[in-house]
């Protein structure tokens, strides 16, 4: 059995004022260590910076600071090598580290918390973690975008119906459809990047809520921890969780995008659509129906989206009636935040790996794009180009469509004579006009589906991807 360092769990950081032991049930109820142990590296990093600042401001001696820092580094190693014993009775990560520090370095440990409170400590820990996680998520979204761009590039000739109301509307390039997701994830990255600006402010030194009597140098600590600035108001600093709310909002919107993508993949993989085949390695079977290949991965992404929304709504609800400044309710923020970080990260990784493995059925897509009167607008536009007003053309084409439905034909299956019986303006060049390829390539308006436009959009995206990571706030 591996030896574990045991921290003295009978001592509370705040026991001085109390004459009775905390009830066991209360210890268990108030403990957050199961969740906030994830902050350990940031808690230690924050404490080391705090020590250095205390020495720099001559609040503690250089020798004391050196001893504290050495002890903190040792504890980090103990945690990382699994030698550290966590215990419910020690409330949270801050208490664990500080109590163990007492055992490692002796009495000098009691100086660590000078000019600091757990209220500003937990705020700095979460900000440090969220800064790293946000940057990591943004980088992974960029990777996902490059997967998307490659798919768009490799399938530039694939045509499928574009839909409105889930009814076939007009043919589009698959690449154009796929690049719509590029734009969504670009906005997500921008939102996370914008949030980083507000994450990147340092609350340490606000102490419990009012600041401290010690001559601390907050800018010095901020510099050590790489924060762009120090927070301006100590009351706000310890009670602000906007930066988590913003992250959860951005994560929720990003999950909306993953969920919509999932929904499309689920639909497209049905035999009714038959547009794609999911890779075996990313699908699951049925325990009873041997023929089944189910899109469980996409379904779970869609399902987990609900949980991220829940995390956001729970935090909004938790914060909405809190008086200033810190309240213990706020301890609940971390499980919500970590849940959302983990779900979003998993979904990004899943799609980075799964998307390139999806098989497309070009001919099923093409066939779907050639039936269902998707060329009706183009016939109307043709009449307009030949001199009549759009409303009149719309009416005329509506009548042709009704006629074709009766005859069980598509518009392009009607003979020239049949078409001309509705309008003398129709000539035999109409049959070129009505092909999906032509319809697509005539839509040359900026942002439209014409091949040359989509190719330009892909080129633009490739350029953008090269520069995107450089624009991240850090
Ligand atoms: N575990 C607490 C949290 O996550 C740390 C701050 C505790 N502060 C306090 N005054 N009890 O919010």
C-alpha cells in the first residue's frame, strides 16, 4: 500500500471562535473538496505568487517566503503523485493545502494567509483555471474548423438540397452547407475570446470583501500570475461570477451549434435521407435489432447540450438574489462550470475525430436535389430576365408546378411545348437553366452558393485560420 500523507483533520482554520465541534453531517454538507480539488494547481500557483508579493512588499521575510514556496511545491508534487490524502472534513482545496503546509514547513505556514481570504483566493483560482480552459477550448475549436474547411475543400462538387422548414428549397453545394458551421464556430471563438478579457482580471488582494490593512502590491501579484489588470472594487471582486456566466453562455451557444450539427447528421443518416453513412467506430448497435446502426454519439451530443444549458440557468438562478459580497451559495458555481467545460471539450474532440470519417452518398444527395421542384424559383427568375415582373412570373410558375404535379413530372421533364403553353417567353435554353449545377453557379451574390463564391470563402477561411490563434487574448 502506498503511504499517504495525512493532514491533521481535527483542526479548523476558523476554530478559534467556536466552542463546539462541527457536526459530522455539516462537515459533509459544506465540503466542496470533491469538486474543487480540481483547482489544486491554480490554488498553489496563486499562493506562491501571493508569498512572493508578501516578501516583495516586506510583509514577510524572504526566508519565510522561500520556505513557504518550497512547501507549496512539495504539496503540488504530493498531489500529482497520488500521495496526498484528501479528506471531507477539510472542507475545500484551500484548507487542504494550508493545513498540509503546516505539517510540511511548520509554524511559518501560518503566515501564508496574511492579507488574503478564501473569498478572493477561490476567485483567483477559478479565473486562472478558466483562462487556461478557455484558451484550450478555443484552440480545439480552431482545429475543428480546419477539419470543416478540409471537408468543404474535398467535396466542392457535391450538390444537395438546401432546406427551409425541413422541406427541400433550393440546391446548394455541400461545401456551402458545411461552411455554415465554420461561421458558427468562428463566432463561438470570438465570444470566448471576448470573455477572456473579463476573466483575465485579478481579484487577489480584495481579501474578505473590503481590501486589507497590509501594504500589499496587487499589481506585482497580477504580473506574476499573468493577469492583464487588477480588479477595481474589492466588494465586486469577491462576489462577481459574471465571467463564469459569460463562459457558460458562450458554451451554451456553442453547444446549440453542436446540437444542430448532430440533428442534421442524425437525419442524414436515416434511410429516409440516406445522405451519409456514419463510421462504424462512431456508431452503436441495438441489443435486439441486428440490422441497426444508431447515431448515439450525435444523439448524446444533442442530449448533453441540455445539461450545459442547465449549468447556465442554474448559475443565473443561484446568483440572482445574492446580496453583496461573498455568499456560500457561490460554492455551487464550480460543479456547474466544470460540468460545462467537460461536456463541451468532449463534444469538440468527438467531432474533430468523427467528421472526417463520415461517408457521403453523393448520388443520393444529387438525386434529392434534382426532384421536388427545387428549380421553380429559377424558372420564375428566367421569366423575369425575359421581361415580366417577379409576381407575375411567380403566379405563372405556380401554375406550371400544379400542372407538373398532375402529370407526375418534374419541371425539367416537361416538354418545351408544355412549358410554352404557359408562357411564350420560355425557350429551349430553359433546360440548362433548370439543372442544379447551373442554379448553384448562378447564385454569385456575396455569401451565395456559387462554386466560385464557396471556393473564395474556403480560401478566406484558410487564411483566417492561420491568424486566428494569434488574435487570442492572453
Ligand atoms: N469553498 C468556497 C467556495 O468555493 C471557498 C470560499 C469559502 N469562503 C468562505 N467564506 N467560507 O466558494
